[in-house]
C-alpha cells in the first residue's frame, strides 16, 4: 500500500506542513490556510508524543498562535480552536475520539490525521511527508525474527555503507572533485575556488594572509586586515583563528610598549650621566684643575690639568 510508510511514521507530517507553509499562504484561500495551521499544530504534538495528539485546547491555541504568521492568519481564542477542530473533522482531515481517564476522572481527546483528506486538500504536504517516510523506511531492512536473527548480517540497503565478508562495516566518504585534491595538494588552506567564491576580488590577498598565519609570519597589520576582509564579506572566523589573531596583535603591542620603555630608560640614563659629568666639571673648575679652549672647528672643549 502506497501510504503505509506515512501511516507508520506520521511524525513526518510536521515537516511537510512546515516546508509547504509559504506555498499554502500564497495559493490557498484563508479558510484552508487556517486549517493548514491547525494541522501543523496537531502534527507538532504527534511528532513529540507519537501517533496521536492529546493536547488540550489551551495548548493547541498557544501553538496555533505561534505558527499562524507563516500562513497569513490571525491569532485565535480557545473557543475558535474547538470550532476549527469540528470543521476539520467534517472535512475528514482529522479523526477525533474521546477517552475517559478513570484515575483522574477527565475526558481526553485524541486526534489523528487522515491521510486521504489531507492528500485531497494539501497535495504538496502529502507528497513531501510521504517521500520523507519512504526514505526512512528504506534506510534499513528489518529481519523477520526466528532463524533470520541467527544469520550473519547482510549488506545494508544504505548506499553510504558496504560490508565485507568479515562483517566489517565501511563508510564511503564523499568524493572531493576539487583541482587541489586531484593534484595531491593539501596544505591546510581551502581551495582557490572556495576563496574566489567567498571573497571574489580579495581572494588572493585573503589566501596569502592565511598562508602567512599558518607559517607563523603574520604581522599585526596583517591580522587586522584578515579581520577586516572577513567582516567585509560577512564571513565568520573560527574561534581558534580569532584567538590567534588577537595573540598576534597583542604581541605587537607588547613589543612596541617594551621598545618605548627601553627608549625612555636610555634617554633617562643619558641625562643622568650628563648631569654627573657637569657636576664633575664644576667641581674640577672650582679647584682650578680644568680650563676651556676652542678646537680647530670652533667648538668649546674642556682640558683637565
């Protein structure tokens, strides 16, 4: 039976309605859009709890109001939810049954989705949900019990897996068709096509900067340039790469601060030596042990006696 996968896996109704919401909003009348929003609300609880929805009217109302903007509908009240449920039952979109909980004395309402009714009104939702359910059912081949349980494992139906005679599972990785992989080039840098696609005219500059960072020769100005180019093209930077760029910039600032500090200390030491020298000259001059004279170029010099 064609609808069997969907009957066994009704949780895929949710993704069907969510995917087709924009099409329903654009092409369906308001009355059907309201019903579609209600069905997505019910399917969200089926996705969470199983084959049926037993949520209260208050809970359905809150969830409906959260989803209504996708279908171009207005928020509703609790009484309106009950009206929509009755309309959906009349149109054979859902099936409603009541059960009495003897422990709590409450009447519980269980709602299930009707495949035929939804197929007639929302064909796109039905096709999407059915395909998703079929793909899930085709993922594995279930055994029949008994003797088949004791048999060796057979190859999986999944195309991404194969099995050898020793029952060892192997995964086939996706083929990389880039030119760099064909030429056996792997330096930890993305391919040229990726840089061109993301950074366009700045592709070569970004690649050179990242290569410099990998080789440990990136300067502080280069680190700032990398951040600027990534922000320009709205591309996120990896957290570890951001930490490295911050380290490069901080290291440059620390070196610059150390150089300034050393220069200031050198000037300070020179001034101290000059002051001591002048004090020595003044002392020698008072003792008559020095005299001043001009050299060949007219500079004043000091001669110790």
